[in-house]
C-alpha cells in the first residue's frame, strides 16, 4: 500500500469518527432558567415582555402594562418559542 493511500484512509477514518461523534449527541433546547416557562419568566417580568408596538390579542381586556423591549422579547422567544404561543409579540402576558 502506498503512503498516500494510507494517509488518505487515515484522514477519512478520522473524519468519519468525528462526524459520528458529533451526530450521536441529541439536540437539546437551550434554556437558561428564566426562559424555561412562563411561571419563571413572570417572576422577573410580572406582566410579560413584548415588542415596542405589540398589542395583546384577546377577546377580553387586553394587557397594556407589559414591559416593552424588542431585545428582551427576541432573546426570550429565541430560547423558548412557547413563551408566545398566541404569536401576538408579547411573551407570557398577564393582566
């Protein structure tokens, strides 16, 4: 066997091992505690967090006293999209 063939085989085997190791780990949601659920989120933001121009979609009295911050809203929803299930751009709104 030529030296170049052995080197090529070793590189291919190493790449296969690295690829198999990378895919063997299951993908998990990245949460940092506060973004786990609305109960934890509302301890920090009692009325929720929404984008600056968001309006609550509800058949009852809409929530208007939530914190308005595009940055905090985007970070929260990127960690856990379930925080804004009704997709009204307000995460974990509470009256």
